C-alpha cells in the first residue's frame, strides 16, 4: 500500500516492522498487529532486511488469508542487510500516518495498543507516547516493567527507556533523525537520545500494552554473553552523546548523569562480556568517571570494576563463572516449576 492507494486522511498511524530471520515469531507478531481494534486507521509497513529464512513467506501467506489487511500493507525489500534501525527509518520515509509506531518482528502487542496510545497522543497533543512493557521469557514467565517519567535526564540515567518500540511518535519528529551506521548496537538508544534532545511533549499510558519476547536467539539482546562488538559500539555511543550535549551547551547540566550511566554501562560490559581479553582491552575506558561513581553501584559491580582496575584477571574470571552458575541455577529452579 502507499498513500495514493487509499484515502490518506484515514491513516492515523503507520506501524513499522523490521523483519530479519524471525520465522518462528512473525505469525504471532503480524497477527497481533492485524488484530488492532482500529485497523481502519492503520497502515502496515514491513521491511525485509534480507532475511534468509521463511519469515517473509510466512507473512505473505498470512496476508493472502486476510485480503483486507493486505490492502493496507507494504513490504519493502532491502538490497542488503542494514540493521533494524535503518529498516525502521526506511519505513518512516514512506509512511503516510501522522504518527509512527514500531514493533520488533519477534514481539507482539495487545489489541488496544494503537488505539490507547493514539487516544493519549490526541488528547495531550503529545509528540511521544509510551506505555509499560511485559517481558516474556522462554519458560512462559512474564515480568512487567513499570516506567517512571520519561525525560532526557531519566533516559540518560535509566537505559530501560531506550527501547524504541512500545512508543508512539509524531512522524514529524523523525525528519532529521539519521541512522548511525557505524554502530551495530545501541542504535535504539542513540535514536531515543536524538529525539529527546528535541524537547518533545511526552505522555504516558500506565498499561503493559507491548510484549517484549526475551528468548529469540537471533535477537541482539537475546544472548547471555555480550558480543565483542558491544564495548566498541558503547564507546562510539557515548562519544556521540558527549558531542551532542556539547553542541547544545548541555554538558555541565547532565555531567553527573552521564558519568553515572557510563560506569553503569562499563560495569555491565565487564560482568557479561565473558572474556578477559575484552576486559583488558577496555579496562581504562571512562577512568575519570569511574573514580567518581563506583561506590553508587552494587557490591558485585564494584568488585568487578575493582578487579579490572587492578588487573586481577583471575578474580574477574572467577566472578564471571560464579554469575554463570547462579544464572543456570535460577533457570533450573524455574524449569522445575
């Protein structure tokens, strides 16, 4: 579908979905989107990011079974794999709706997801509306995330806000947002940061309308150990944040929040990278901030940062193995239930 194929005034929301090797998940994802209670106000844009499985074939079968939805659906086929954020921005480029909304193709949403968010956006004249999220794990357990107020400061200090899905945006605020092609990770965080720098009007729906599936092995966030690429991209991300804050004259205002978040991220990398080689390579990043912020974190994170700072690699390795054992024990106890 494109804007010339339907009455443009009917389309309020463009639902944009990047698709890459999600064959086991795409049916449930797309079905939940097609089951929205305001489908006549929605257009659907799926971006095939060079999938090598039957994700798109599954989607096309579903559309063939639902001709009404097919009329409102566009499938874009990328010539090369560019990553989810580039796929999302490609969808925004052709979107007709006044608002855009994103869903990852291994996640799904509640039937009133779009209508509830759209009503809130209309009532509050909001540029961004966000909702609570339910995390779904492989054993069927769920965990609801209840957000606090979303501001630039809360975003910097609390990376739970960085997920670009679970939010409704005015399409106009994406006009100058670029793709950070040099980063494989942290693209969502970078995009959210750029959007919040625009000082948008934000509204909140206190309902868990978005279901975040945490057990897709293809997902960038679905691995117990971090990719070797993560620390490199983390440094690129924070360099961009520092540059943008400097350009806006906001460095001093957010200096404490940025320092805290840098060490939160460093501690996470050192705990979960699974490799002393990576710890050695990135041991000295954010050294000045670490001296100021370390005592604000848990004992486990303080211990890992101390061990890295003092080059006690055997202790780092032992702490990593202890965490792995604890995680396996939790999984075993959960599976027994």
